[in-house]
C-alpha cells in the first residue's frame, strides 16, 4: 500500500511517500517538497512527476491514499475521509489557525480535483482529545463565547497518540497499545476487568511544545487550549498569556489588534524571551556563553514544563511512564535533567549517564529503582499520519 503524506504550509508543500507491507511495516520510499508555492495544483503535478521519475509510482493508480495532518475543524475531529465536510470544518475555524487551515482546505480541494480516484484522509491534531472530560475542556467564558467555539481543543494529537501507543508497548501493556491503535476506528475499547491503570505523561518539545496526560491510552488533558498558541512557550509564539495582556498593550503601546496578533505569533515565545532566536540550539549556545536572556528563556521553558507535568501527575494520581519526544525533547539531556530534577520523592529520577548518552533515538533513561519509567521516543509525525491513514482506509 503506497501512502503519500502531504504537509501543506501557507507557501510550502512537503511530501513523503511510504510503502506498507502486509504486516503493517512501513518503508519511506521518497520525500521532497517545494517552497514559495502559489499553485497547489502544480505542486501536486510536480510531486507526482517526481514520484514517477523515481520509479515509485507509475501513475495516480499506484497511490492508495493521501494523508493530511489537519489542525482544527469546526464541529469535526477524528481521522476521517477528507471530503467536503472536512473542507467546511477547516474554513469554519480559519480565524483560530490562520497559518494552517486555509492551506489545508485549498490543498485538499486541489488533491480531490487532481487525483479523483485516490482516497484522501484527514487526521485532525485535535482527534486525540475527543475523550477529554468536559471540565478539562472548558474556559470560564460567557456561554455565547463557548457556543462560538471558545474551548480547549488540544494539538499535537498525532505525536501524543504515537507516544501513547509506543509507551504502552515499551512497558509491556499490549492491551493498551492495541486500544490506542484502534482508537479512531473503535473508540474506547474496554480493557480487561481489573487491569491496572496505565498513566503516561507525554512531553512533545519541538518547534512548538505541549504536554498531555494519558490514562489507559486516552488523553485526559493537555497544555494547549483553543489554539496552538497556548501552554508552554513556543519557538516564536507566546504560550499561556493572561487575556488582559492584549487590551493592555493595545492601549498602552498603541498597537492595533493585527499587530498584537503578529507579535504574539512571530515575536513571542523563546524568541521574545531570549532575543537570540527561536531555535533551541542557538539559545543554548548563547546561554552557555553567559547571555542572561537566553538563560532566562531556558529557565522559563523548564518552569513551564514542570508546571504542566505537575498538573498531570495530580490529575492522573501518579505516573507510570514519562516520555520526551520531538526535536528538543529528544536531543537535550540537560533540559530533561533540569525538568526532572528534585522529583525523586514523586517517583521520577533519571540515570545521568543513560540520559546524557541518549540523543535522537529511542531508549529508557530511568534511574535504578525509580517508580516512574522515563523514555525518549522519537517523533515521526509523517509516519504517524501514514499509519492512521492506512487504519482509516482498512476500516472502510
Ligand atoms: P521539531 O519541531 O520536532 O523539528 O523540533 C525543533 C526544535 O528542536 C528546534 O528548537 C531545535 O533547536 C531543536 N533541536 C533539533 N535538533 C536538536 C539538537 N541536535 N540539539 C538541540 N536541539 C535540537
């Protein structure tokens, strides 16, 4: 089965082609992309021509599905066929995810026109949060705001769901792993009566970051809320921010709303704090040379991560597995050590040598005797989208 994963940005189109064998194992056959895209139809033609030239697909008939990692839809979530309803749902929330929803709506339309026989699948980033208890999804806003869509949705669902599945495998809970695999097709499959709860805290630390609490393979809450501009500080987007800040800076700095929005999404986060850049490598290098703002940016990130881990430790009533994933989580042992520092009484303790040695690969970094197992699980969101696309298509 050949599955193309299309990653659509406001001016970019990136793709990966995976081939799944009968046992469900995936091989990456090709990847590529184009910048400064103004015509998605042409980008799709170019992509198919590249795949043909590479000998991977002779025509659209050799493509068995295309998967899209859509972000947020109005009144729609899950892993579903990318049809008119998906396009309408993306359009309905274009204001909340302006950088993501319009390109996906347009891109899906073009794929439908260009590849009419090929099934298209949308995996919403919000899908993993369908079973979060209502109290954890609500803001204390007037009812009309809630009815307009103002609530917590949660993001990075593809990544956190993969962590839920893989961490269950790593701790030997094949029952939970199987439940997670089938989540979007079968919903909450019952576990065996008397099965011990499996409590996982998943830390996705990358260009954007979030922490999700997971019980028995299902999210119970997450640090991101209405938009991906919430929770931990992001690369150049603010994380959690008191709502009074927006009218305050509009009045005192004389900024129009559009400029406040631009600054919150382009000049906030680790960039705004550090003044150095939005890449963790640059911020760490500056901090190591004594740059106080860069050091502060790291400290704010660590503080925020501990805040959210603490929240889910209490919500879950303990933690069996703590997982670090994505670019920052996989490659920064000292940040992992700082985040886990002093938590021995809560069951969390790292083996310093194992932690230091583990970068960009899967492994366990738990100190001997610690109650909570701590893992690094590399993120590969395109592969997750491809797998969920296969599951969706096989379920019919
Ligand atoms: P992602 O969004 O998962 O691609 O992660 C991007 C973030 O991971 C950036 O802030 C990078 O600085 C950080 N990152 C990626 N590789 C490394 C590395 N080898 N060392 C430190 N940080 C890294």
